[in-house]
C-alpha cells in the first residue's frame, strides 16, 4: 500500500513540515461504474486490500472493497476519506482477481461483476450476537427470594449447558421477567456468544458405496487431481445413468478431507431434490444451497459462512461461483453442456467457462461432468488442455435404452392429435405391464399459437416479437418472453367473429387432454416450470412418481435432467424436430443433448427402456445419431461443419446488442456503430440486423455478430471499436462474448 503525501485540511497545509502522510487506496464500489476510485484513509485506521469499507460517493454513502493502491489519476488533495472499515472477513485475493478477470473477459464493468460477489448487503453487518444464560456458581443465595418460577429456572439451568431465553421460558413456563430478575440479582449470568455456523461439517467417515471397477478407476483419477493439487480441468464423460454423481463425490470428499471448501454447480438446482438426498446420504449433512429461491436471511448466513470458511460444501446455481470462498479446493460443474449456465442479463457470462477460470486463478482442480459434453469442452480435450475420464456403461444391470423412430408422415396421428398409433400402442403395453411412461414436449401451455379462423388474426405480444401462448388452465394468453398476460377472448379482436379462435399446435396441456381421453384409466400428470416451481414441488413430484401415483408423466425440459425413476421404461418424444427448427449455430448440438438426456430417463432400473422419437424428418442427422447411439459420429460431423465456417470451437464469436425504446434512435446508433466496424484478416462483422426478437420487453433490438479466428483478441478489438462511437444514454450497447443465444 502506498503512503502518498496528502494535504489534509489542516491549517499548516502549505508548510511542508506540517504535511500529514496519509495512506491512499483505490476502492471498488459494486456499481456499474468505470472502475475503482481513489480515497484517503483517515489517520488511525489501517486498511488492507480486500477490506470492505464505507465510502462517500457523490452525495451517498456506499460500500466497496479496497482494491489496492491508489491509481493516482486524481490529485490527492481532491480525494475524500473513507468512513471506516466494516467488520467483515476481507475479500480474498483470488476473489478480487476473479472479479477483474471476469470483467476483462466479459467486458462488463468491474463493479458490475463485484456486485455479484457482494450480492447480500447485510452480510457485511456484524452478525447479531445471541445470549445464553447459565447459573452463576459463585453466587451466594443469601437473601434471594425464591419464588416457584425462579426455582424452576434455577433447577433447569443447573441441569443443562448455557441456554437461550426462549428455551428456558418454554421449558420452565416462567416469564421473561423471571430470568431478568435472576440476572439482576446475580444468580444467573448472561453470556454473549457468536452464533454458530448454520452448516454442520460434512461426515467424511461414511463409507463410500461399492463402486464398479470402471467407476473406481474414474474416481481414483479424479481424487489424484485433488491430491496432486494445482490447476487441472477434467471432463467426466459418462453415459446417462453411469454414476457420474457417485464418482465425483469421491474427489469432493478428498478436497473436504484436506479441509478445503467445495462448490458443485448444477443447472437447475431449485429442482434437484432427489440429487440433494444423495448428497445427504453420502456426506451426512445438508450442503449450503445457493440459488435464487434461497430466502434473504438464509442468503446472509450462507454468505458469511462461506466467507468465514464454516460452509464447506456449497451446491448452487452459476452465481455460487461468486461467493467469497475462504479456501476453495475443488469446483464441480455438473451437466456442463447446459445452456442454463449462460447468464444472459446484466453481466453476460458462461458459468462453466468462468469456473475453469476461477479454478485456474485459485490453482485448484475443476471437474466438468456430462453425458453429452459441449463441443467446446471436447475441443479442449482434443487440444490437451482438459483431461478426460470416461464411464462407458450404466451402473448395475441397467442398460442404455433402445431408440425407435416413428415417421409421423406415415404413422399419422388423428387430426388435432399428436400421439401416433404406434406410440399409443406402446404406451398401452407399458401401462399394462405396470410400468411408467413419460411424454416429452418442450412447449408449455395449451397451444403455442392462437389463430382466428375467420380473418387469420394471430395473437401477438405487444412488447415482443412473439406469439402469445394459450394457457387454458388459467384462461389466459401469455408471452413467454416478458410475462405479458391477457384474458383469452371469446371474439376475435380484429374481425369480431365469435367462436372462431383456434389453437394451433400442441403444448403439454393439450397433450394432457389427449392422454386422458386416450387412456381414461391411468393417472396422468403434467410437469412444467408453471407448476413445479421449487424444491418442494419437485420433491413431491418425485415422491408421487416413486410411489407409482403417476403412470404417465407429461413434461417439458425440466424433466430431462437428473431424475431417476426406476419403473419408467418408455419415453416418447412427441416432436423430436422441435429444437432443430430455430436453426442457430448450436441447434443441432443442443437438440442432440436434450434428446439424449430425455432418452436417458428411460430404463434406469432393472427393466430395460425404450425411447420413441416422433419425427417428420427421420433422415435428419441428429435423429439418426440418437437412434444409432453414435455420439462420436455426430460430434465429428458437427465439428467439421463448424470448422468449415470458422465457428466455435474453431473460431470465436461475439455479439453486440443495441437496444432502446425508440426504434429510430436504435437504428441510428446501430448505423453509427457499423460505420466504424473493424475490418481485418480472419475477421467478419455481420449486421446490424434486426434481432429475431426485434422487440423484447418493449425495447427495439438490433444485433451485430462478430466472427474471428482464434488468435484475434476479441475484447480489445471490440473495446477499440466501441470507443470510437458515442451513443445516446437512451440506447444500450451490450457485449456478449461467446454468445449462446442469437435471439
Ligand atoms: P449419471 O449422473 O451418470 O446419470 P447417477 O450418478 O445419477 O448417473 O447414477 C445413476 C443411478 O445409479 C443412481 O440412482 C445412483 O445412485 C446409482 N448408482 C450409480 N453408481 C452406483 C454404485 N456404485 N452403487 C450404488 N448405486 C449406484
Ligand atoms: Zn412479451
């Protein structure tokens, strides 16, 4: 820390002999500003990098983190003093480096990234102390008046360790004034204790399950990475049901045994009730959970416990990466291929990639697990940057399901029906055998589009370039992008015709209707994000399926991942072509991954499973690859196509999204940006073009896509480009490095 000379406001400021030497520092507030600001440290206060401090900022009081030495860009006589240091654990070096790294990579302001690392404001307050009461053994009873309640309290405290007031009152039936009186008389002592960590230490003595030879080999390889220490990135590449979780629990245990903290990132943590139970079985404790459904008080306690190192085991969504770990020893990213790891708002980042960066900065191992690894990760394995550990078969007697393809152009469902005769027959057989089935359709609601048969009017969202989706259960039309809702009308708003509105295409609600009509005697249940909205609902669903209170489960992608239902033997994919329609860079890859995951729900127990894909395009290579179970062949073709076009993982992409409420301003800004677009070898700038979602939440949107060869420094290129243009404050320019969404 530099001790620059600064003239504080004293009378002799002009006299060098009287100049006070003050420490100057830079402080980063968690705000999307340019960067850290310089401050003075008042005499008598000492600060270290990483300390949380209170500072004046404009006319407000802000909290920030001491980022390091003053930058010196402002004359020290103009600097303001920090107000003080907060009594919180300082932010670790590695966390600050990580914030800087993420900021540089994503091109988001440092303070915007810091905000993710300081997401719980009141965690910086000292924890509220708790009081316990105990007998004063030295007390001479002498003149103490012993009323019956007093006697009960004294007798109770004589038998127990120090107790909180609530417990004393409940157990003795005495009032609070009794305890107070005893304390005043000196018979009872009040002790102030720091609240215990809400997280128990994991139990490392629970024996590991019998792992198969293949699993043992994989687990040992991963444990070795932990024992060897240092950075490594390993892909745990195992088919669905091969026991990846059981396997990565072993390196988790190894890191915990070293006294380190571990974080496991899951894409749909809020729904992972089944998985959490396995965690409890293996480690005997609840891990510290971190996701958007965790309540405020719990977030605060968790944040503190991660900072003071008492939360050893954290399981969370992507934001868990930004917790203030004191001593992180291992990161696991489960389902690493999942697009849910990409955050699309605010700081736009991919948590899997940031996890690798975090591991690198912390010099620790990271494990990426998947049955369908992303092409990016596979390319890194090929290049030798990541290592690979494989699990080729399902655990125990379970085998991978067989896949059948139904051409819906030949095996036609009835009009306004979606289940083909063959699938219907297979469902009937499954139910007759006492087994369960699942129908997968990645469309919430009743119908994706509502149309007037008289005039052709289509119901569109007023804020977005999107159709309104009918949710018949609520009697509403809803936009799945912005949440706009309207009551489903009886008459067409355009031509006034009554009774002419028709649903087009299927959603899960409509499929439910068909299933109930087709199989009146079976129990059908729909599971989508509309009705399975949290861990409790998910846990209850799992229970119902396990208890066989459900024969047929109809659902969207929330059913694709992780669930293990041993009696589920048939999975029907109602529209296997759905994901291929969008046609973006990763449509085929994503569709392949999703269908493989869905298929992976079938036949996980002793009875073998079947997957039926209904398609109008049986020759499509995604469909063919899934039918053949040939992931490598699919990936090879996919990779070679990407290579031909210089697309990731062979080249780099970035997107600019220009948006605003006034269309002409957005177009004007996009035009000005395009005039100074960079040119060069190995570089291509496309756009500006209206985004496919050219209107989203009331904002007009234009996009640029930048493709560059691997060697090109994308961030500096964009930085230089954008520094040449001034755009009005009403227009937002977002940078998306490595875009996954092209909408
Ligand atoms: P994946 O994540 O690879 O799809 P899981 O880890 O979910 O596979 O394992 C599939 C099922 O097999 C789970 O119910 C799991 O508990 C069980 N399983 C896997 N390995 C073992 C083992 N060695 N001993 C007992 N059960 C196991
Ligand atoms: Zn909308």
